[in-house]
C-alpha cells in the first residue's frame, strides 16, 4: 500500500492521474453532447427534460456522476501541482528561448486554459445542475399525439412549493402520451437569452478546444499509447473530434437557442 501511495505521489503518478481523469472527462463530454442534442428537437423541450430526468435518477448514471465530480477535482488539483512543480524546475532562460520552439501554444498555456474552463464549469453547474437539484424549477406537462408524434401540446404547470412527481403514461381515451417533468428546458432558454452568457459559453468552448487539442493527445501519451501505429489515429481524433467538432457543436447550442426563441 505504501509503494502504491508513493507511486501516485510521484511526478509520473500525478501525470498518470491527470491522463486518466482527462480521458474520462473527454468521454463524458461525448455522452453529455449526445444528451444535449435534444435541445435541437422542436418539441417544447420534451426530449431534453426526459433526458435530464433520466440522467439524475438512473442509478448507474448517478454513480458515474460521482466519479465525474471527483475527476474534475483531481484533474484540477493535480494540474496546479504539476504546473507549479514544472515552473520551479524549469530555468527561466530555457523556457523563454526554447519553449516556443519545442511546444505548441496550447501545451504552454494549459494552466490558463484549464483555469478558464474550471471557472466556466462552476458557473455552468450553478446555472443548471444546482438549479435542477435544489432550485424551484417550474413543471411542464407534455401531451404528444400517438397518431401524429410531431404534434406536442405544452402546458406550464403552476408551482405551489411542493415538488411534483415525474410521470409518464398513455392516455388511451385521448390517444396521447402524457409526460410531467421538471422544466430544465425553461431554465436553459432563459440562460441562453442572456447575451453575456452566450458569449461566455462560446468563448469557453473555444478555450476547451485548445485545451483538448493538447490534453487528449497528452493523456494517451502518458498512458503509453504513443506508438507510431496508434499516434496518427489519436492525433486525428484529438484534433478533429475533440478540439473542433465537439466544442463547435456545444457552442452552436446557445447560439441556436438565442436566435430560435
């Protein structure tokens, strides 16, 4: 146990934790993006609100979410420790003369990029995650025609301080599927009608793209997947999928919501 603890406290151990947590967070981004694509559905938020309920009540997802919170904390803490250690160990003259030639802009500014992302995560979780769990969210009722699923009737329900129970059933008499849910979609709409928040979100996604450009490849390199056979694939996925496509689609969401509502 002592040797294991010593191994993780070493520089290599810290980088290993950084790599593992970083790749786990990258995987979460993919899942989070797939779920948030429900915002593009023209159904008054029905699919998105059902997704939100599933993500907060399905036990395996809830367990993974705790691993997610821990990963964010560990990734941030170890990033600070490694950055401070590197700054102490690296001579100033060497960093100024050779740093730009031997590294990318993203790798030299991972600390700044990571700090911006961490601030964004805190604001983002306060706006949506905390509001969903403890805020006085309104409730909404959806009635979707079984004959024509594209026809959805949306009714805002009055909130009297007592939380309603998420329900989903089929009204046989009226041939409709009825869903009662917390209206997180309403909160998203309100947030993305604020210009400052849309701008913050888009800038944060650009920063995320630069952060992932170096971080994704670095994570695999730390784990030993830097063989010439795998590196081109890792570089391609890191560049096009994680540093361009995923941040771009995330950035498109607030822009779409801002102009569509």
